[in-house]
């Protein structure tokens, strides 16, 4: 008789998953629409693009600090506070007309956003049984993916009824987030007794290991911004074929195969996934037909669908559970930095040398992900190949 598996889909798992979905659904209604608001206020096209850069980099570089604050004061408390602040941000976007002030609000919003993501992920890591951590983190990631898939279209549709209408809707959603955070339950002992030291906000071991995720995410940032433009340049239809195929393949892989990481060990998902990433970007760089775009997107969906949950499982198994929000903050830093630099870098390289060559450079850069992780993971308490979690070793 097979052993009984620890339950994964518990009520609190579902509640936090829905909370994260709503959070991303709100943010990704705002981000595609606010450039149009900036243009309406007299801003240039360049200024319209600056908001996302300000938001992303504020999120990235404040994430470890915000995660440390959440660990110190309580992750659930941070979610409640952040949700209340989001009500204020949503309302402020509706009334502010001075562009510098709008960018300042965006920077603060991005910083708080990173702490919210780190806190929610740390809470979810408590809800997920260790024996099903890779599968659980894979499903956790689908909350953001699902929201991002539908939120931009909804946000732009609401924006047709006016900027004030959109901001009112986002304010209502933020109020819902407050109530959602209030009913969450966490196994926390209250604020930490130790003194909060600024220099302790960064876990340099995790940041070093997470830099492997940053180089793999460089092409991801470019893909989200320029895959459709490549399709148009090469007369491939539909123009959204890459992003759609990527999303479908990522979801299917995580639903059908993420449990394998808990059975055979996360490193056996991480390293093959990191091998697939440069193959996908390289193929995108030379793709000139629809089937080549589909093949590249499928490879990338499978590769990145494997990389993130496996990476998180390895990192969580090698770090202090009491500092998990800081740990996730370091991961947010890596992911957002890679995406932000990739979106900017591939655009700049593509402008001068062509987008195809830009993605070939992204493919070459992502080849460094495995050697970076192999070296830096030795400092996490495992080996250079990342030690297996205890439940995998004992069940082997």
C-alpha cells in the first residue's frame, strides 16, 4: 500500500493562492494602462516607458530589505500593511497629475510590491509540505501566471471607460486585498526579538546563487517585450503565438510534471531546465517560421516551468526558515533585475544589430546560469551540485 501523501491543496493554500492572483490581477491592469495616462498628461513616449523601469528596479533593489522587514515584524502583518498602502496608491494614481510625483509613487509602490511578494511566498512555503515543495511552488507560481495572462486585456478594456474608472476599480480590488490579508492565518510568533540591522538585510549567499536566475531571466525580459515584434518583422501570424505557446507549455509542464522534482530531487529539474533556456533563446533568434516560433516557445515554457520551482526548493532547503521573506526577496531581486535589464538591453542591442542577434546574445548569456549556480550553491550548505532535500535522500 503506497504511503499517504501530505495534503497540498489545503484551505489556507487556496486562500493565499487567490490573494496572490488578485494582487497580480490588480498590478497588471495598472502597468499596461499607465503609459497612456502619462501620454495624456503631456509626457513623452520615453517617459511613458520610464514608469515600468522605475517600478521594476525599485521592486528589485528593495526586495531583500523589504523581505527582512517582513521577517522582523511578521509576514502576515506586512501583507495587511501593504494591502492598505495599495488602496492609497490606487487612489493616488487617479488624482495625481504631476509626472515627477507619479514616478515617486510608482517607486514606493514597486518597493512595497516586492515586500508583499516576498512575504506571500514565505507564507506559502510554510503552508506547503516539505515532501511536496517543488510541486507546491510550481502551483504557487501559476497564481501570477494566470493573472498576468488576463489582467492586461481587462485593464485596457476598463481604461476605455476612463482613467478614473480604472483607478476606482483598482482601489476596490485593493480593499478586497486588505480583507483577504486579514483572514489569512500564519504560524508566526510575533515580531522578532532580535535587533533589526540594515547590514543583515542582504543574504549575499542567496543573492550570489540567485544571480544564476538573473542571467537566465535576461532573455525573458526581452521575450515579453519583443517576441511579438519579431513575429511582425518576420511575417509570422498570429503575432502573439510565442507568448501564448509559452504560457500554455509552462502551465502544462507544471501541472503534469512538477511532482517529479519531489520524487527524484529538484536538481534533476533545475539543470535540464537551465539547459533548455539558451536553446530556446537561440532558436528564437533564428526563427523565421511559425513552427520554429512554437518550438522555441515550447522549449522555453518547459525550461522555465522547471527552473523556478526547482530553484526555490533548493534555496529553501539551504537557508534559515525564520528568514524566508528575506530569501524570497533575494529571488525577487534576481528575477526582476534580469527582466528589467533584459527588456532594456535586448531593445538597445536589437536597435543596433537586430533582434535576432540580441536573442543570440541572450542565449549565450544564459549559458552562464549553470556554472554560476554550481559554484555559488556550495556556499548554501550543500555541494556545488546542490544537496538533495532530506525527504528525497531518505526515500531513495
